[in-house]
């Protein structure tokens, strides 16, 4: 795996160095007070940059409402250390508020076993990171497994099952939001629309990469999806402040629509969001079917090749 960042401007290199140091320091602080040896002596084995900044196809156009995020995989020594709330929330918040870091930073946290199991299964998400990722921090002696290719038939079967299951969940959520709007339960409608969006992004990620992070942050999920498929960017208008306000309102709905009496959303806001989410749903459906069709062709070619063998 590469270790250099020479393909990035100096500013982004400095930002990544800053983020890496902050994550390591924040983790050390979060584990210092733990009593259990496996937590108190917990380790960050690796921090890996993946996505557009690793591949060198990032976009930096904040004036147009689009700027690629830093995506980081943190590999830790124990499953308990993957808990974002216990070990990573505070340092994530500090990173987000640091004025020297000029873009959003998303982290996913997994154990080495989890990552290696994904590599051995041939999950596209992990094999892409193994191929394209840039190592920002490394403790020697904890190697990544060599990826094993997944068979086209297995990939087709899994992708098809994910598509059917998750698209239905999206449709159910959109229908449920409509019920709440009709009954003037607008906050409930906002929460269910958040779920429709989360499910749509989960559907795409599972069909195309066999992985979705343990996150309800639709901004993070949107970033992961758009990083893989730029055509889906158009689902969310973002040039105008009013458009960005609506997405932020939807993002906040996961917590605030359920627990805060101060969360307010108008019926017209919900109507606009519903139309956007229906469009997102249709784009996800089309792109997933496109991926499944390619896998079906690979299966057919594999069967044809095996049939030609004596």
C-alpha cells in the first residue's frame, strides 16, 4: 500500500497530517482512563486514506456547493474500540471545528479482523481500499490480508438480494412519510424521510461494494456514494443556500425530529424533500440494476467459458 501523498497539494497534505495526529491523540485520551487491559492498552494499528483523495480524482469547488471529503479508515486492536460514541465522538468534533482543516473528515473504525475478513470474502469496498488507499499511520506486524476475488455468481446473487430488500425498505419509508404528512405529524414525516434517504444510500453501497458503514449520518453516506458514482450527485441540488438548508434539516431529523420540540419543518419543505428523495430512489434503482446487469453478463461469460472446456 502506498504511503506518499505527493499527488496532493501541500495544503491537503498538511491537513491530513493534522487530522492523523488529532485522531491518535484523541484516541489516547479516550483510552487512558479505561481499566480493562485490552482497552487501556488499545492500539490504532492503521489509519488509511481512501476514496477520491487517495485515487486523485477529488473535487474542490465549495463555491458550487461540492467539495470532496477526506475519508479515513481507522483500524483498531479490539472490537470495543470501534464504538464511535465512546472513543471517537469527541475527537471527531474537534476535527470538525478545527479551522486549519478545510473540508469534512469522515472516519470509519473497524478491527483488523473485520477488514481482513472482508478482504478474504472479496468485498469490493475493502479490496478498493487495499488497492487505492494511502497509509497515513501504521504499526508494523499487523498486515492486511491479500484480497481474494469474489466469484461473479456470488456477487450477482448478493447484489440482487440487497437490491430487492433495500429498495422495498426505501419505498416503505417514503409511503410512511406520506401517511405522517397527511396526518399532520410533520416531525415524524421528517424522521421517516431521513430513513428513506439512509436506506437508499445503503442500498447503493451494499449492491455495489457489499459494505455500508455503521452510521446514520446521511451526509457521510451521501459522500461515500457520490465518491463511487458522480452521476448520483444531481439527486440533491446544492448550489443555493435554500437547497443546502433543506438537506441539513433532513440530516438533523434523525435525532432532533424525535427528541427536540424546537425542531421545526414546514409541509412545503417535506414536499420538496419527498420529491428529491423519490428522484434519489429512482437513480439508485437504475444504477443498481446497471451494476446487476454487468454482473449477470460476467456470470454468463463464466458459464460460457466453462462450457467450452473439455
